[in-house]
C-alpha cells in the first residue's frame, strides 16, 4: 500500500468516526429534548399516584429528594409537600417561604395548593397559586379556579370576584363558575352586576336546578333594584313554570 492509499484510507476512517460521533451527539440531543430526565419522571410519577396510591406516591417523591440537589426549587417544594402531607404544617410553611416559586413546576405548585386548601392554610395556598397566573399554561385555569375559595376565605372578596370574572372570560360556558360568581356578587352587595350576570346565565342551556335558582334570583334582584313591573312579570312566569310556593307568595308581599 502506497502513501497516497494510506492517507485516503485514514481520511475515510476519520470521516466515518466523525459521522458516528455526530450521529450520536444528535441522537442524544433529540433524546434529551423530547424525553424527560429521570428526575422529571419521578416527579410525574409521584403526582400521578397522589390520589390512586398515596403510599407509592410518597415513595416516588422521596426518590426525587434523595436523587436531587437540595438547592433545587422543585426538590424543596416536594419536601415541603411531604411535610404537609404528614400534617407538619409549621415545618412545611417554613420551608415553603425559602423556595423560588417562579421556577417551580406548575403541577407541583397545584399539588401543594390543593393540600393547603384542604387543610385551610389559605395564605400559603394563595402564595403557591399566584405564580402560575402569569405563565398562561394549561395549569393557569386550574390555578384560577382553586384561588376562589382561599381568596374568599381570607377576606379578599374583591380578589375572589376578579378571579371569577377572569375565569368566565376564559370559560364563558362554565355555568357552575358563573353561579359561584353570581353568589359572590350577591354576597358583596354588587346588585347591578349580579343582575347582569343572572340575565347572561339564563340565556344559556342550564341544568334544571341551576335554572330554577337563577330564575328566583332574577326575581329577587328585580325587587332589590326597584324594577316593580319587571318583578311582577317574572313572578307570574315563575308561578306558571314552577307552581305557587310560599317563597313566591312572600315575594308577592314584598312587591
């Protein structure tokens, strides 16, 4: 074999090795781009088993902690959730205050918030949910829905009503949520807005019990706001639709 042939063969081998390296590098990049890391899988597994198999869920979360960095926000949040899950809320809330929530996974924040709401630790539930609102991810609507009760329980009724309004912008056909907003408006004496929302709700297809509640609430709002002719008309329609009743008779007395 002469020198030229040797150089040619070396060049071919070098090119082949380079191609293999490039292929492996590309393959790894694709793998890590499209498939979660082991730590991500552990978290996903722990979340998915929370309701179906709590003990198994805890085991997966403990693996997250043992395999992860103690400086990682998601590891810290997982640890705080485990504390909360065994009822050690003082320890859980102390740990929670030292977590960078902005970088935490939304699913973990929702998990922690649901636990906090169930235990009536509303301020920490609000802290967990609020960072999700600015992300505009699929979890944002769930965070908004969960925020309703802790806002209302914490006395921040205006915040609760703002959440209700935002949810209806996103989900205008969510009749149950509209009814919650209507009840909140009524409780906060926002009578005109309450009446407007009742009328909007009654334009859609509703379950019979919700429609009956809203029909009666429409009559009540008309009376409160002093629209006597419309109230008499609504009273007559309710009598025909649902029959005479003591509550309706008392409304007639009010008129």
